[in-house]
C-alpha cells in the first residue's frame, strides 16, 4: 500500500509541476514583454522537473522544444499581432 501511495504522490507532484509550467507557457504578457525571462523560466521549470525525476527525458525534451518554439515566435513579434 505504501508503494501505491508513493506512486500517487509522485503523479500528483508531476501534474502540479506540469500545470505550473503551462501557466507560464500560456502567459502572453510575459512572453510579449520579456521573451528572455519567459524562456528562461520555462527552461528552469523543465530542468527542475527532470532533476526531481517527475518527468522522463522525452517529456523534458518536448517541454524544452515547446519553450524554444514559443521564444522564437515571441522575438519575431507574433504576440503583437494578437492585441
């Protein structure tokens, strides 16, 4: 039973961490106003989830790729057209 509880606890932590990551990812104001800080925070959170073994390598890579793509769109000015 303890193994099951531990597994559920890790899953809950993973879901919370992913939710925090996507809250930053969806923050258009931060992305538009300070793309570098936006990108750095996404990478930091992805690295922290990896360090805590909440995600595997492919999930870590996918989060970083999403962060990179969003950053490139931000510095190209795509968010300014949404106003």
